[in-house]
C-alpha cells in the first residue's frame, strides 16, 4: 500500500482570498490531503491575528473534505516533516511571482532533498487577486466581496475589534 500524498500549502493568508481557495481546490484534486499552513509571520505585521486567519481558512475550506488548516511559526520544511509531507504547494499568479517562488522552492529543497515544490496557477479570473490588494481595499472600506470567499467576507464584516490599518 502506498502512503498518502500529503501536500502542504503554506502562506500568511492575510486574509485568505478566492485565489488561495482556487489553489486549495486544485491541490485537493491532485493530492490525498491538503494542509493549509497559516504562518504567524509577525515580521510581516499582518492585519489579522493568527487565530483570526486560521478561523477564516477553516470556514473557507469547510466544503473540501480532504483539506485542513494548521498554524505555524517555524521553518516550512520543518513543519512539512512534522506532518509527513514532502510536497509543498505554491501559487503563481504572474511572471513577477516566479523568481521569488523559484528561489523559495530551491531553498526548501536545499534544506531537505526530499521536498518537492508544486506550482499551481489560479483560474484566470482569480489571477490578479492578492492579500495585499484586499488589505488595501479594506483600509479604505473598498468593495472586496468579489475577491474573498463569502464566509470570510462575513467574518471580516462582523469584526468590530479589528483595527484596519
């Protein structure tokens, strides 16, 4: 019997967007399990707390039975090993993403030769969406419902304590 193919999809997910969800759904069609790993990323000064981002991912992936979410604050390779995953998923929206993602893939492989990085592109309608674009819109009360999963939009809309900077 072969061991299940577990893919790790790491990121800050600040917040999770329709583009991220598209990648998760694509990965779920390719692998036995997809673990969405939400990075603490304190150095990036996220708009939402780690717990808020984890909750947003949980509600966004609710309909994907082979996906689950974890939070982390260590090296992605170390997390992958602790979860018995040798596959890291990365999303590519545009050529501008490619150089950074390629370097990251090589770095992860240099830390663990068994780690493979699989690059997935979102559907064309989601290719322009990034969390940073969404955060900028949120700062100015811009329209984001076409960029976020509906459940995530509801969570953000109900957050009274969130300071949108």
